[in-house]
């Protein structure tokens, strides 16, 4: 086994770990919703019920597709910045959905919950822009393939 094979397996392991963590977060979100419904006297909120979709679709599915379509992308310059910004966006959307659900169950509303959605989607859009521009800029500048 060469050093290149070892590094490739480490990169594949990192993406698999990210997908696994997002699956765990998905199941945690489902559990939190069901437990909160028990203590909320059976009252449910759509925002809290569907908050598991952010880590499932935005996290696990996206990183699974990234791993399949762009093997070795995590070695590219700018990937870490994309990863941090994008993951922050998913976290902000999930927490915002959770808090909005709590407020709905409590029978109140807050105008500040909209800030979670605006900020979360902004982080995701910036992350996607970083994902597309940084590796492409690196590839054009260095004349190398980073994928």
C-alpha cells in the first residue's frame, strides 16, 4: 500500500465521518421533537417536526454527493473554509427551526426567528460560492486538478 492510498483512505474516511455525524444529528433532531412533544402535552410544531431535514438533506446528502462526485475534494485549498461556513449555516437553520418550534408550542411569536433563517441561508450560499470559486481558482492558477 502506497502513501497515496493511505492519504486517499484518510480523505474518504473524513467524508464518511461527516455523513455519519449528520445522520446522528438527524436522529437526534427526530428524538428531540418526539420527546418535546411528550412534555409539551402532545402539542407539536411544524418547524420542530421538520427540523431534521436540515441535517439530513443539507448535511448527509450533500456531503455524500460531494464525496461521490468530487473524490479528494477535501485536499483542495478553500475546502476547509467552505466546510466551516456551510456547516455553520446548517447548524443555524436547525437551531432556528428548533427555537421557532418552541415559541410556537408556547403560543408566542418572535420577529427574531426570521434572523436565523436569513443568517443560515446566507451562510449556506456563501459556503456554496466558496466551494465553487476556491477550487476552480486554484486549478486555474496552478494549472493542476484539485479533484
